[in-house]
C-alpha cells in the first residue's frame, strides 16, 4: 500500500488500520527542514546551557517540576504551586498530599525514574514506556488487554461534550505489534533525523494509546527521554508541556489531522515550533536561575561567612525548603545555630518564612518568581 494513501477513518471504530512507521520521506519538505534547523539549533543551545549548571540534578525540583505540573494540567488535573512546593520539600506532606498533587509528583518521579533506567540500561524500548505508565498511574497494569473498550472523548468545540472523537486500535496482539513497530522506528536508522522521529513517534504513541489511562503523560515523558537517548539533551528538562497547554486546541487539532487526513506537515511544524519555543523558554529560565544564584551567593556570603556555595545550591534546588535539610547540608547539628541562620536569611530577604500549622517552610521567592514567570 502507498504510504501516502489516506486511510479511511471512523472515529467510532478501532483504528486498526493505523499505518506502521516509517511514513513516506516525502512528508519532509523545505518548510519543515527550515523549521527543523531552527528547532535543532535552539535545542542544542539549551543542551549547552544545561552544562553551565553546577549540579544539573538541581533542575529535578525546578524546571522538571513545572513540566510535571503543566503535563498533568493538560489532562485537566490541577494543583496549586503552594501545595506542590510543600509536598516536594517534605516527604510527610507528599504522602498526605491531595490526589491532584500526587498525580503531579508521580509524573516527576516517572520522568526521573525513566531517566535513571535509560542511563543504566542504555536501551529505549517499550519496557521503559510500561514502567513510566505504572509510575504515573501507581498501578501494576501494563498494556491494555484486547477486550478493553477504550475510547477517547473530549469536549472540543467541534464535538459535543462526551462525544467519541477517537477509538484506538484494539484486538489480540495488535497494540503490542504496533508498539514494537514504533520502537523499531525510533531505534533504527531509517533516513529520519532523531528530532523528527520523536515528533512522528509521539503522534504514533498517542494513536496507539497502549494504556487504559495516562497515555498523554507517558508519551510526553517518552519525548524527553528519547531526546536524551539520542544525545540531543543531557538532562530531560525541556519544558514542552507548557507550550502544549498554551496551544492545546492546536495540539489536538493537528494530532487528529494526521489520523483523519494523513496531514503530517501541520503536525510536524507545530511540534518543531514547540521544541524551538520551549528550548528558548527553558534557556531563559536557566539563565535567570544561574544569574539569581550568583547574585544571592555574593550578597549572602558578604554578610555571613558561613553561607556556602553548597547551601546556595540547595536553596535553589526547590522553592520551599525545611530547616532540617539546611542542617544536613551545612553539617551543623545544633538546632539553635540552624534556627539562628534561617532567621538571619529571612531578615536579609534571602528567604521568607511560611507557617503551615506547627511547621515552618522557608520560601525562596526569587526562585518562585523565575519559575512562575
């Protein structure tokens, strides 16, 4: 069958005719190549900027936390920054967090769990996808069974609320075979650049819809991990979900365009612009965080000789911090001394104290300003 042929599509029937990858190379034209060049350059600049960070894992509770919050918000799961920051800074708070906050934190843990697995095993396959899904949904389930009557409903303007807009492939071994084809496409040399493969593969993953729930979040984690796997990013810190949520209607419109009309070009261009814009945004945030870190360290260290670079890095590793963690970093066991230090930092305006019942969180308002701008 000609790969450019338009497939007959009925949103009420399982899309078992979903074409295997790769698509025809004819879908890549001059306009796409120009936008690919812009996106690739922006991504390379971001990766270079990541190397400037003293400890790149600092971003686990900063940029990646924002990515987790935005990615879950795409699925209409919302939590406040205050609830999120408290939970991240305190394992007790994390355990007692509301369901929406737990969803965000599970996304973050799935992202970094998948990253560690990728670094250790150096293989990018459907096993990682399954583990990411299980972490996000806190389940032992794997690929959905063939009898599951999974459909996708959305309240988009062109459809009535609750109306079926897509029915993913269904049947014995069908989902597994399509996933195998997807990961073969991503891992083999086939004439497509890795960034374009990520974009094409993201559509395919969403169309396969291999799990009963959490496919969108799982797919967005896989995007970042694939960029790491292909050496386009050293850390999975691209803030891609922010762009998607700001252009949510276009995102779903272009996804459905590939399914209904084999309209690859609008989808690829949309995602390339997303990578370019997101890389620039992430770069800006890294620049602002590093500049603020330097300014804060010079100011605080000029006032207090006990204020170390290591402590400064900790204060910029997460927006809310507890006194206990500061004691661990400074290796000061005296609770009285640590309390005095925290008071000095609040008086200087480096931190502000926030009471939550009997507990006190210390807030880095400069970091929050950068993250939420």
